[in-house]
């Protein structure tokens, strides 16, 4: 399990029994990490950005690929609604094909990114009754995507095999 420490720009990895395995210091370009998923022992996908940036900071809202201590790829920049932007990417998951699913909270959408964070595709949005998605869970066995929302509701969608 990976735990993000927003103010300290680091992750801690814990075993299933709660033992600290190691701490991962993040590059300075990663401000306010929200979620992280390990792709392997030294590569992580991290969503980050300050919810309420201060007047002196310029927060990015993006998903980044970190290899060791180096950011190698990113998707997003300044917060916004465009196809290449994110606005509070609150949750992310990685499926067995290394597609990255992102809950783009303040844009009311779920995006699917390729392994290099390219080929962004909007899968769901407010037209699908999505409202501030904050949590994602994908069951590839039965093809269901669970989306937790800020309002406490959980939406369940059947995922087409082509998307998996």
C-alpha cells in the first residue's frame, strides 16, 4: 500500500501487515500528491495538485510517471477542463494492461490514459450523472467500474471489453 504525504512530497510504502517497506521522496515538481499506484518496484503513477493554490504558488493538476527520483511523463498542467488538462485528479487506478484510469474530480469525468500518459480519452462525464468523482475501483473479473463521489453516492458502470 502506498500512502501520500502531501506537504512532505513523499510516499511511504507499507506491507499488507502494516510494516514500513520504504519511503519515496518525490521530485520538487510534484506538489500535493493525492494518490499513487506502483507499476513496479521503482516506477509510480502519481496524481497531484493543490486543491486551493495559494496566491504565491502555481499548482499543477496532473498525473505523473515517476521512475526512481525522476519524472518521465505527465498529463495535465494548470487546472482546467480541456482534453489535455485535469482539475483535481483525486483518484487513479492501473488495470492489467497498464491503462491509467483517472477520476478528474472538478471536471466531473473519468479519463483513460495510456502507459506513457498519452492518448487521453474521456470515458465518463457529467452526462453520465458523474458528480465530483473522488474514488475509483475496477473489477476486471466482472467488468465493473465503481466510482465514489464527493456527495457519498457510488455509481457502478459495466465496462466494455474493448476498454479493458
